[in-house]
């Protein structure tokens, strides 16, 4: 059980800024432009190109449960385990919905980026 009410936990979590390797990905990759945090695309991808209908998600090893690096938290498991499970479920939903709409979806684990 989380010791904070839902509203306070939400405010705390919204203030956490990612220190992941997203900044290591150049805006221009393989001859086409990928806009960082494009607006109006379902699932809020990290990068995207609306004209080519391509999106790129960079999933954090902890937040999305990387099969190689994820370690279950030792504290506050009642909060973190359902949260990470929900993240994985949402990832599958986003992938399915985007692919059904004609988008090409690419997901990269944070650990795969060479920073």
C-alpha cells in the first residue's frame, strides 16, 4: 500500500524527469527527420514522423520491466509492481492501436542506447 494518497503520489511522480538516453538519439536518423515528443499521436511517443507514420518509443528498464535489467523493487512493492504491470499492458495497447492505424512502431530499451 502506498503511504501517499493518489493525488499526492501523482503530483510527486509528475515531477520526476527522465534522465534516460533519449537525448542521445539524434533528431535526424537514417535520412528522415524524427520530431522529439510529437503532439497528437496516440501513446505519446518519444520520437515520431507523421508523414512517414513512424514512431519510436524508448522504454526505461525499470519503468517498463526490461527482461535483462529489471529488478523488482524491495520497498513499496504494493505500489511499484502493479504500476510496472500497468505500464507493460499500456505498451501493448499502444502498439496494437498504432499498428492497426497504419503506423510503424519501434520500441528500444534504454539499456540498448549507447550514451
